[in-house]
C-alpha cells in the first residue's frame, strides 16, 4: 500500500474532522394547547358564519371598498413595512456572509516599486564598496493567495445556522408587521366612521338640549318655571355641546393616524372620508383550525421560535471556542527586479502554511461567553412561550369582544326602535295637548343616547372582527410558505 506523506496525512485528518458539531441539537419546544378556543363555539354560531372565512384578504370581506382600498394602500406604502423589509435584506446579507465564512477566500495582488538605497546605512556602505552596486533598484511582484479556516468543530457552521434563523425571524417579523398594519388601518377606518356617526348624534343631542333650554327660559320669563330648573337645563346643554369638540378631536386624531398608516401626510384623506358612510358590519369569522393551527399561522410566534433557534445555535458557536482553530493558506507568485523576467522560472515563489489558533489560556472568558449564550437562550425560550400564551389570549379577547359587542348592539338597536316609536307616540300626544314639550324633548334625549350607544357597540363588534383576524394571523397564506423546522424557512409571501 502506498504511504502518505506525514504532512499530507495531517491535513487529511483535519479535513475528516471538519463538520464535527458542538452544542446541543435544536428541538422546537413542545407547547400545550387546548383542543378548541373557549369562545370558538360562539363565534362559529354567529349568523352567517357557516363555512370557512377568508383568512388571507379578510379586509375585503367587510364589503367596504374604501376600507379595502385603504388597507391595500397601507400595505404598499406604509413606512414601518419598508423598514421591516429593509431589516430582512440586512439579515439575508448577514446569512450570505456567514455562508461565505465557511468557504476558502482568495486574493490577487501585485506591485511595482523602485528603491533608491541610501549610502549612509550599513547596507549602503557595504554595497558601495562594489563597482557594480546600483543605488536605484526596481521590483516587480505578482501573487495569487488563498486561505481557508477549517470548521473542524462546527463553530462557523453554528454561526451560519444562527444567521439563517435570524433571517427567518426577520422575515416572519416582516409578515407580522404587515398583518399589524392591515389590522390597524381597518380598525382606524372603522373608528373614523363610528366617530362621524357619533358626531351627528351629538350635534342632534345638542340641538335637542338647546330647544329644551329655550322652552324652559320662556317659561321662566313668564314665571312658570323656577330659575333652578333653567340653570340645570343650561348646564346639561353645555355638557352635551362640550361632547362635540371632544368627538371632533378624536376624529381628527384618528384621521391623522390613518394617513400615517397609509404613508401620506396627515390631512390627505380628509376629502375621501368626508362623505357619510355606514360602519362596516362584521363579516364571517372562523376559528381557522383552532389553537393547534395558531402556531403555524401567527408570524410573531414563528419569529419567536426562529429567534430561539438562533440563540441555541449561538451556544454551539460559543462552545467551539474551547477547541483549536486550524487554517490553511498558500501563495503562488512571481517576483523579480526586471520586468522582462517576471514570468521566468527563476522568479517563481510559493509557500503554504498550516495555522493553529487556540484560546488555551482564555477558558475563563470562554466559560463566560457560553453562560451568556445560554442565558440568552433561556430568555428566548421564555419569550417564545409567552408569545404563544399572548397569542391565545388575543384570540379569546377578540372572540369575546366580537360576540358580546354584537349582542350589545342588537339589544341597543332593539331599544332604539322602541324609543323611536315612543318618540312618535309622544309627539302625537304633544300635538293633542296630552303631554308637554318637555316630555317630548326628554324622549328625544333618551332616543339619541341609545342611538349613540348602539353606534359604539356596532363599531366595537366590527373592530372585534378585525382583532379576531389579526389574532388568528390572518392576512397571509401559510400554505404558500415552505417551512422545514430546524433546516430553514422561506417566508416568500412577506413581500406581497
């Protein structure tokens, strides 16, 4: 059998060790989840909720083209989303850098120089003693070099895994930001429509209260009503009128927030939203596969899990610092003092180096780095579990809001119908001289208060539907995402 030179055998032995992993193998944490949501049955039992809801383009299911247009503009123009996409690009570049660190690197360099030797130096004094000594010398050199740090114990491979997980986490976070922007835009639009409706009611209430003040003032001047009654009516009127600027202020703030979400200057959407429009009704909402599917749908959960995977990989990178680092480097080139001889055989130069770097007397610092990495991993694990719990809470809260506010809106709407009939009856009685105008105006006041409550309840139910879609991770299609836990994930839909 042919023998292998000792030096070459050493290199082959090192290469055979390349890829030895350090650190613990990552396993996705197991989380306990109930079979169904507490409020899931009530959501599924809502009228018109049979079948699966549209979880991808859910904003279109509200049947309001203005709402759908604003959400889609926000997804295209929102500046938070542009920042999130930029972070994905940065993380992707870091992954490319980590991949490149596993490969050999090479460089080409060359130089041309001229040396003019001093005669006052030892070399110059010795050289000047010879008749052929030339003070001026030209040098020509060209080299091709390469180097490679062998990943014998898997430290760089672990760093590459961490960079990949970071990239996947940033992609998932970008999707989460996209869903947040869509939900905030829809929620703010519903709030705008609700405040516009409440402003109309508040102005009607103020007008009704002023009519009551005018009537009592007339009675006071005729000596029929007491001054206390007049002052109480005036105070109540001022209180009702004061609600108008308060609601207008809330409306201005909501419209400005909507413009920022869409990525335009505050005030740009005032003309578009100036016309009256109904509050969008809550569409069909489903449980989207229950709690088990939530882990696959919620991008913030995916991001937290990938962050945990990255922290686990960094433990391996830290542990690899216990072991020596080996590197190979070589150079092949040519050097001469005459340009014509640059590529001659006598000008050839070469070298090869097997390098060793080992933090042999720095294990105390390595220990500290490993403990810090494990601490960050424990923190990421707790953050992941907390994200899962909060996601479940978000769903339950949103379902409760949707169902209970719909029930409240139905009751108040029924009360509004009853009070409308009572108002018509009191008006007829007033015209017949059976009751006073004060009783008619009081019926108006109660009707308008109930109408305001019904508007708030309808808006809260619609916002609860938005919150449900957001809590369930609606707004993207996970089936279009290729995911293999522990080997990589591509959130291709995050740039849609």
